[in-house]
């Protein structure tokens, strides 16, 4: 169950921050609409790393679509193995 609070609850920010846990962010609303989310820094770092990996995978997939597959032998040559 998501933890949703009005942004006005930040007046008592210590209590709000104590409710932020890993994989359990606190969502803040303004005028009844979602506006912000508070997450732990470790979780933010994991999300950024995951996005970077997905971007690299998308680049590789686009390369395959454009240039076709590269054999393992060609990869070994490119890496000097």
C-alpha cells in the first residue's frame, strides 16, 4: 500500500522522513494531486544504475537492428583476445 501524504505534512518532516524505507517511498501530494516522492539515496542510485544498463541494452539492440550480429570471433579480435 503506497504511503501518500499531503505536502503540508512536511511541517513535521522528521516524522515523514522516518516513514521512508527502502522500496517504500513516501508520495507527497499538492492540492490532491501527486507532486513529489521521497526515496532513500541508495534506492535512487540503484534506479539510476538500472536506467543506465537499460539504455546500454537499448543501444546494443539498436546496433543489432542496424548492423546485424557480430560473431564471437570478431568480438575477440576487437578486444585483442
